[in-house]
């Protein structure tokens, strides 16, 4: 029977059409119910997939956080052992250094001493001060990082550290630009200032006279923020971007090689992450992520 015959038969409303309608009505009801059931099953499957995706993302974030905390715990355990050795080294070394420095200073101030002796005495004082500074840096590096978190306005901390380094900035006639969102984070105030200070000193030493340094902050998501410090210095080759966070690795002759190692310690102790990248078209970019936004 064709579709036209079927429709004509229904319009006659005869016995035959009544039988056809009665026979096809249950089929239509069943089909309609089947479509609704299928739609409901598809909806449940979609919700299930979306829920699984969210759960997996939360598990991944939790795992990453746990890994960072384990790394920080292992580092602190290692630093406690190193700190004992550093304390002994400081006790055995500082007293002789102070004596050497004092005697050299006395010789450099004696008017009746030959000029050559006074000059060499001043050189001894300078070298002794360098050794003392390196010793202090080592003690600072070996100190375990105990984080005392509080609510800190990140922009205010950046402004304070930049103000502290005004002399160094003006001496090299640098242009320091800050583009920051008003963000409050949870961090140890003293340790955060140490991170900012070390990264900025690193950038100041890297750039040439008249160079440019850019500090920027922003939200990575609702709960996290990031901090970036860029410079237009020579940059860091890709093969050295991991090594620069190792103790005593430095490309600066005036540096001790512990500044960025201390930065990484503090970053790990907070559960953050730091990486060194290229700053296009020239220079280096230090990016700290996973800063926790304060409520």
C-alpha cells in the first residue's frame, strides 16, 4: 500500500481506518517511550563522562600538589643535615676570618707602612669580605625553609623591593616597568621578599646599562596567580635553564651561584613552581606559578 492510499484510507474514517489506527497506536507509543529512554540514557552518559573528566582533573591537580609538597619535604630534610655542617663551618671559619681582616685593616691604616703593604692589606680585607659573604650565603642556603603564611598584597611587596634596589637601578640607568593586577596571595612575607629581591638582582646584573626589566602579575585561574620577571639581557641558553637553579652554578663573575638556588628552595617550600624561559625577542623570563590567591 502506498503512502497516498494509506492517507486516503485514514480520511474515510471507516472500519478499516479504525483497525489501522488501533493497530499502529501502540507502536507509536512504544517508539515515543523508546526515544525518551534513549535520550535519558544519553544524558546520563554525558553527565557521567563530564563528571569523570572533572574528577580526573581534580585528581591530577591533587597529585601535582602532593608531588611539590613531597619535593619540598625532601629538600627540607636534606637542608637540616646541611645546616648542621654549615653551623660548624661558620663557627670554625668566622673567627679566623675576623682576625685576618682586623690585622689587615690595621696594616692598611698605618701611615709609616710602605704604600705597597697598605695596598695589599686593603686587598686582603676585600678578599676576606668576599669569603665572609660567600659563607653567609652558604649558611642562608642551607637553612631549612619554614613557611609562615599570611595574606600579602603582591603589588605592595614588589614596590617595596624595587624601592630597596633603587640605587642599583639608577646606577645602570635601567627602566623597570610593573604591570600588575591587585592580587593578595598566601605566602611568607620575608621569604617572598627574598624571592623578589634575588630575581630582581639577577635581572639587574644580567642587563646592560640602559636595559629594561618588566615585572608582571596576574591570575592564572580563580584560585591561582602567577608572577613573571622579564629582562632584555643575554638570556639563558636552553641547555642551562635547569642548571641555573643548582647551587654554585653562575654565569656572573660577581655572583655566588646561590641566589637562584635559594629562590627555588623558597618556591618549593610554598608549593609553587618556577621555570626559566626565553623572553622574546631577547633576554630571560622567570615565571612563578601556583601562587595561592588569598580569600
